[in-house]
């Protein structure tokens, strides 16, 4: 066997090794992406369940949320601060969906849009500066779309039914 033949054989082995390494890296990236999606889903559902659970467990919290969605300015100053915290949690949850559409799916982001009621829109007018510009544009578009295409909804988590 000549040195030239050995050289070509080693080059073939090197190419096979590089391809195998790239396949391994690709599989690792895929697994990491799945893990990140799972973490995003868990964080989303934890936040959502905590928020909804608080509404279910605390009548005062639920009352402020319901009245705040109808009209932010019908609340007392303290209630507006509490409602603002609720809206920040809600918009933060929507931001998670906005930044992770592959992980959470469009349905989750669309489900969030149900909170776009008069009071939350009033809050957004002042609270928008807390969020990135691309998210602001997305929320503005969702508000515009909701206002064009929606009928008045009851401000409850049950769609007005008990």
C-alpha cells in the first residue's frame, strides 16, 4: 500500500468522523430545543394556573379583576395598582407566548387575547413601555383586531356563565 493510498483512506475516515460529529451535534441541538420548549410550556402553565387559581380562591382579587377588565378607572387607586399587577402578569404571560410560538403554539397566544377588554386596554396605554417594541406592535395589532371583530364579552373566566 502506497503512502498516497493511506493518505486517501485517512481523508475518508476524517470525512466520516466529521459527518458523524455533525449528526451528533444536530441531535443534541434538537434535544436541547425540545427541553427548552418544555420549560417554556411549564412556566406558562404555572403562571396561568397561579393567576386563575388566585381568581378562584380570592373573592376580592376576582372582583378587582372583573371590574378592572370592564373599566380601569372605576377602581380605587389601590385597586388600580392591584389590577395593574394582574395585567402585568397577564401581559408577561402573553410575552412568553409571543417569544416562544413554536413551544407554546398559536392557540395559547390567541387564548390570551380574550383578556383584551376595555380595562386591560386602558392599562396597556400606560403599561406598554414595560415591553419590547415588537411585542408592543403585536399587542396593538391584537387590540385593533379585537376591537374591529368582537362583540362585547362578559368579564369573567367562564365567558359570562357560571
